[in-house]
């Protein structure tokens, strides 16, 4: 099997895993979006209460467009919530809104992993933009001739994947910590109680699994490229 074909097999396997995890998340989101919370708060209200609780007054809660488009933007200090979350008064809307505010709390408290992730974003954008072309030429067009252009391109490809893999791995503690902060706050303030809290925890778990599968795919691909490099030197 050629180097490029081996990569395509790995990419295919993890694309399937990502698809399964993504569909599971969508299923959980739809299920828990139908479960109302006893506090009766909308996602927007949950977010504003959590920000107020932590004394964060310079972050604005805004509606976003698209399904599962929720995110915190540290550049303009906004918590952006999808329509289902912004307007929803369900377990899932509360969990997602609190999770995104968890990132705002990380930002306000200078959480080290978030600072590091933000710092490498410009480098990651460059590396991720180059990856597909590098792979095509390093593993395909030029082969693995270590005395030629192929060997140089493969080294550059490994460096590019190392950058994006590092970003994926650093993202994991950032996401898990945001969920932990969200769940603790929801519980302590009785926004979600009893079974509601368990469902919120389950929903955020599957959201985190999307990042786990992406990080694993990136790590396995990086290791495969390193093995190709080492093997080509024999």
C-alpha cells in the first residue's frame, strides 16, 4: 500500500468515527432539547446569569446562525448561541449556554490552556491550509525519495501536522474544563436539578467526544507520517 493510500485509509476510518460521534451528538441534542428545565430559563438567560455570577460584564450574549453553531469569541468577547439554544428553555440549551460561558470564565481568569490555544491559532491556520497539498505531493506526486523533493515535503508535512495535532490535544482540556465549570455552576445554582443535571452532563459529554475523535484522528495521522518518514530512511 502506498503512503498516500495508507493515509486515505486512516482518513476514511476516522471520517466514519467522526460521523458516528456527530450523529450521536445530534441525537442527544434533539432528545434533550425536548426536556424542559424546572428553572424555566432560556439559554440566553442562563448565559447572562452565569456571566453575572462571575462578575463578567464585558461579554455580550448574541444569537448565532446555524445548528450547533454555539461558540465563544474571545476577540470581540461574545457568547454566540444558536437559535435552538438562545431561545430554548431545555436541558440542552442550558448546558450548551453554560458551556460557552465556561470559556468566557476561562478567558476572564486567564486559564493557561486557553491562552496557549489562542496564541497558536495563527500558526494553526497556516498549517491546516497547507496540509492537503503537502500530503498530496509528499505521499503521492513525489513519493518517499528521501534524497529528493518528496523527503523534504514529508518533513514539512510532519511539522504541519504536529502543529495541528498539538492544537487538537490542547483543545481537549479547554473543552473539558469549560464543561466542568458549566455543570458545577448549573448544579450549585439549581438551574438544572436531579435528572436534568444528568442529562446536561450526558449532552456535554457527547459534545466533548467530537473533539476527542478529531484529536485522535490527528494524532494517528501524525504517527503514520512519522512512520513513513522513518521507513523511507531504511
